[in-house]
C-alpha cells in the first residue's frame, strides 16, 4: 500500500483527510497487486509485471512440492535475492552484501577497523572459515584481535569493492612501514660508519629538509621508504646529511694494519653470503621455496620480521610479491661460506651402494649434514642427502659424480 495522507483543519473546525495516490498506486490499494495492469489502454502486461506474476506462479508450485516450512523459506530467500545477500548482526541489524560475500566482506561493511582486525567468524554460533560464502538470513559474528592485519590472500575471495580497496590500502601501508624501518636501519648504519651519532643526525626536520631539497620528496618518512625500497642508496643520503669534511676524510685512502684488516673481515662475515645494497650486516633469509645458491640470479624482498627474503629470479613467488618491496641483492664472494642443499637419489636397493655414494661425496670434500634413506616395494631405494656446498657449480659437480655410481637411477635437487 502506497499513499500520501494529510489532514486539513477548515475555518469552521471541521477536519478533512486527503489521500494522494497515482492511478497505479490506487489500483493496487483497491484491487490488489495483480489488479492494476488490466486497466492499461492496450490490455497488455508490462514485461516487469510478467516476470513478477511468473515468479508468483512458480512460488505456488514450489509450495506444493516443499511441505517443510524451513525448506520453503530457504528456497524463497535464495530466489528473492539472487544478486544480493541479506545477513544480520548479533544485534539484529540487517546488512546487504553482494552475492557470494564472505565474513570478511561483512566485517568491512560493519567498520574498516573491524575488517582490518578480523581473525575469524561465527555464522549462527558455529565457527566458519573466512572464505565461507554467506547466505541470506545468516547471523554473523566477527572475531577480532587488536594487533591483527589484513592478509593478501583475502583478495582472492572477498566480493565487495569496498573490502578489496580497504585490504589493498592496508597492505600498502604495512609494506611502506616495513620499508621505512629498513630505510632507517640502513641509514643509521651508514651514518655510524662515519663515526657520527644517528640520533643526532637523523632529526626529523634535518632529514625532511634533505628529502625536499635534494630528492624532491615530501618528508623524512618518504625518504626512509625510498631507501628501504632500494630506490635511493643510504650512502647517497648520508653524504647529504653529514659534513663534507667527514665524507672526504672517510673516503681518503688509509693504511690499515694486518690485525685491523683481519678484524674487519671477521666483523663483515655474512653467513648467507648475500649483500643488500652493498651492505653485509642486514638480516637476510634465503627462501625455502627455491633454495637459492651462489651462482643463481637472485632478488630480495622486504618482509616483516625476517629482514630481506632472497629468492631466485625464476621463483614463482617473485611474481606474487609486490614490486615496490623489491631490493637489489647480490652474492658476496666468500670461499668459507657453505649452504645447505638437498639431493634426491633414486637407486637400486642393493648392499654396499649407500656406502659407495657417501664415499664419493666425502672424496669431494662435501659434508653430508643429514641423510634419509628408505626402500620401496619395487626393489628401489630413495636417498635424501642434505649437503653443505659452496655454490651452484659445487652442487652440479656432486650430482654428476653421483650419477656415475653404478646402480644410481636418477639424481635431482629438491
């Protein structure tokens, strides 16, 4: 029923009620939902009306087939809202979401902070995964944690544009924060190398002035972020912040004693053999997905808590990572740095073959740090060796040596 009602008080005190309706509104009010179309001039029914009446006929047939009221209501809800989902908060408030939405979409519809801190969800008092597709009538409770942050894989299943925009925004902010922290760390080390206190030299006003005047950036945080992303070197920034006399003094040729040279080499020793922007004292982690070795072409990405993660350039995760977090890394020449590499050797299962393989490896000066051997039902053996090797060539040499052992079927790197 649709109508505008108003009451007018006349001069003699009598009240007159007015009801204002369009002809279509009047026909529905007087004769019902299906009555108004028969008064059309040409006697035809509008397309939208036909669809509504067709749906009503199908609803009657559905009611005959489904005797259970709960099943009937579920079918009607799905048919009514084919392009939208209507769910409830624990307080009974109705939330409209796109069809296929998840608890994460619901969380962001409530409030951005609720979405950002979402760690789980309940639907009708039962725990559901975050990629669960909501259905009309669900009552959703969002579980949050104060220090939680959005995950990149949420973008694979959220449906609403608001959710996707908020998740991307938070991920970029988080990546920028990581870059800023790394930039501060790199610049601090560079300044201390010249014998200056980083606390005194990295005052916000001084760094902001250099950022604006020398690098055309907005502020100090923008400059730190660019250093962290590897787009500006810490050395270049330090030269703009420090007195010229200190720079010239540090860059002047120096005669170092033998003990000092030895101490310097020990101090700069890096267990991974990776340098980040020319620095060896940065926290570096080698990716387990591709296990890069010296000789491989590598690239690095800023991570949270693990410093710079290094992958081979052909690793699948390189394409998945944000290019803005990429930093330049390279292998440092070091003969005394060894890396773990796994080889899988499939061989004939016979006595003495294992001893022959380990003897060949030991003869190359390679240490076997771990070994896992098992027999299969088809008279074969699978041997997993973890070797301490120097570089890619060293590993290839070990593979070729093992392939020549009589009884070895195949050798591959894991």
